[in-house]
C-alpha cells in the first residue's frame, strides 16, 4: 500500500516464510501481492472510497488469502525454491538453461523491489536487513505487546527511504481508521 501510495503501481514483493517443519528447512517465498491485495489497495486509493465496512471486508479477504499462502509455503507448497533448485541444478550440470529463466516476465517477477520479513521479540528493534535489489526496500516488521514497528532500509539514491516510511505510516493510519470505525 505504501509503495502504491508513492508510485501508483505494484511491484514484485517477497516475504520470507520458514520451512523449519522439514529437516534442514530454510525459507520459501510468499508473494503477498495477490489479486485480493491489489483490489484492496486500489479501493483504499479511490477518490470515492467505499464504506469502512466494505474496506474492512477487503482487508479480511487479503488476510485470509495471505494466511493461506503462508501455510502453503511453510508446508513446502510454494514454487520459488523449487524453481531455484532446478535452475541451480541446470547451472551445476552445465545444462542448457530452460527458456522460463530467460523470460522477461520471470525476470521482472523475481526483481523483488519490496523484500519483507517478520522480526519477532523485544530485540527486533535492533535488527533488519538490506534490500535484495539495488532499487528496492528491505522491510523488517514485527509486533510486540500493543505496538507494531518496521525497520526500512534502501540504497540511496535509488529510493527515498524517508518518503517510504512516511507513506507506510500513512497506510497504517488508513488501515487503523477503517478497522477502528465499523
């Protein structure tokens, strides 16, 4: 929502998900930019916004879809690590790279301008991570007691971190107003 607020468009977004349920499990990608998310963000930014009740329902649908994707990724049903492994094997064996990996759509879908991850616990205010692409944002977020926080990093001069943080705060405020007013 914050990126859309600043730039009026959507970009490839990555959220890490633990696959620790599996022996030697690491992470899988959750792609939170779903049709439900897109629809919700667009509705929040219409000049004639829908009712709070309609926006709340859109937020609930975003949450439902996101939770389902996260569960699937955690249980090994994501596709990003599988595709990564196939590419790695092809490279290691000197095989011809499949056309999928050369496709511009594949390249754009994997240029993660927004890279996010949950940071949990009282020490999360001291952690974070860098963007995964030069023109991206690294966003660590977490919840503690009755508060939430984000750590945003970016590479200057490619992105304006302060503007993004302002748009993020404004987006949180918009969501809070909808959720606190029925």
